[in-house]
C-alpha cells in the first residue's frame, strides 16, 4: 500500500466513541439520517444507531472530524433550546456593540464573548464552553443561566438603547 493510501485509510478509521454505549460511531451521510432533507444529504455525520445519537463533521475535514460529541434525542432537544436563548443574547450584544461603534462589530467575536461570559457563570474553562461539547446537564444549566442572568443583560441593553 502506498503511503498516501495508508494515510487515507488511517484517517478514515478514527471513529468517535458514543458517550452513551461506549462503542465506536459509524460514518454516514445525511441522506441516511435525514430522509428528504436535501440540504444535508451530502454532509457527513458520526452515528450510533442503537442510541440514535449523532454528531456532524467539520466541513472539508479530510478525517471527518466531529464538531463535538454525539448527541442523543434528549441532548439535541436541549441544544436547540439552549440556542433559542443563547443566540438571542449574543445577537443582542452584537447589535449593542454595532450601535456603540457605529456599525463596526464582529458577530463571531460577540459570540466568543458570550461564551466567555457563560463559562464564567458555569464555572468551567472557556476551552470546554461550547454547546457541541456540553452533556445534557451542562446544556440545561447553560440555558438556565442565559434565561436568568442573560435576561438581566438584555434588559440592561434595552434600557441603554431607550436612553439614546
Ligand atoms: Zn451508542
């Protein structure tokens, strides 16, 4: 086997372990997981069929590096709900900064700042503060923080805006 072929094989055989059953996940495409959803049909996912848990891969990753841990139905629901509150929060921060700086603000930077804020309140290292890495308990905790402390921030942003 050529060195390149060897590297290709070794890169393909790097499945993440399913956190629910401790068995290696299987690489599939969206066509297998989401019947009828053309927009994700060509994308790759690591899937554990018995646990119905999966995770997407980084675009253009030759090793199909997963974007986080595998998530089962309950975790996927919690992640969606987390995004429902967290995204509102960081986008409000972005709008506020844009207003202050006259349109010069970076959405991605604001998202990072929001994650730093969240990490502080969750008492975890910023390196591990990413929804893709959260387990169910962390996801619920993060959502709660965004709902309570985050809403206080939103209120503050709002009253600031009203003063102008
Ligand atoms: Zn599993």
